[in-house]
């Protein structure tokens, strides 16, 4: 039996007609449970530039994650996306995973600096299934004992909710393919603007004071939103759509 909180959320979720509405509802649902540091990520290897991510962690952490290429050593993908069984995550449980490498441990410890003390995984698709993979790392400020009690009480509801949110995000993504182009972020517009002025990745990174990999991520985001095969096509569509001035 689902809790009233989860049942009400799943009912309201059907009314989310845009990604922003979906993630706003999701944030309210998770916050109501005390899960203030959650991460959702979904990667499709068939589309190298496709990665859907949402998190309630601060932007400063997201920037550091991208700048330091932490996606390449994040243990979530290697260990949590190979089984549907929940795996406890966060610094509170590091002593249980002595097989983790130093870079993997660093990702967890630095994530803990944001307040992410403990959590558990809830993948929606596993690696090796022939398509995309990823899911949830439901995070909190709870200690390990409190998290264990929470998991027993709410784990089933959250895993189900995680699947529903993912499927709804998939439907909205498919709908977007036939709908209007997405709106670029200020950074995405800046990167395209400098591209249009003849700068390449290294020079754009230097101009904006960010890492080259971050510039690449902004270009990937722009390409996905504008449904463009190349950054140059994204630039053309952004100009034609009035999102940047030539």
C-alpha cells in the first residue's frame, strides 16, 4: 500500500505538462520526505550527447562535478546501475566499501560537503540492457541509522515513484521532439555566441573562465534543446529562433 504522500504525488504528476513542472513537483515530493540532496541521471549510449540530469544539490557542486570530470569516476554508474537492489550511498557508508578507488571515494566525500550524508540508489534501467541506463541516488542529511529506518519505511514507495518520474520524463522528452525548441541557458547562449565569433572550445573556456569540458557540456545541452546534430547547426537554429544575436 502506497503512503498518502506518494499516492497524491503520483496523481498530481500526471498533470505535469513540462519538464520544469515535473521537476518542481518532484522536488516538493522529495523535500516533503526529507530527501534534500537527491540526484537523477539517465544516459543513453546510443545517443552519445544525450544525458538527462536533475538534482537538488547546489549549482556549485554541479559545476565542480563537470569541471573535474567526476562523471568518469562516479561509482554510481559502476556499482549502483548493475542491480535493482538498493545500495546505501554517501559518506556515512563509505566504511562498507573498501573496494572503492581513491577517485571514487573523493567524489563521495566532496558530495558530502554539500550536506549529502547518506542515501540509497534506485536505478530505473541497468547497464547492459541494450539501451539507456541510470536512475536515482536519493540523498539526505540523515545519519546511517536514521537512513536505514527511513529506507525500510519509504524505500518501496520511492523506488516506484522513481520509475514513474523517469517514465514521465521520457514521455515529455518524446513530446518535445515534435514540439517547440527548448530555451537555452545564459551559459549555452554565451558559448554559441563566442562560437559564432570564431572561437573554439579552449578559447571559449578561457574567455568565460570555465573548464573546456564544461564548455562541451553547454554545447551538448544546446544541441539537445535545439535538436541539432552539430554545434554549428545549434548556432544557426539559435540565431534563426532569436535566442542569440548574430
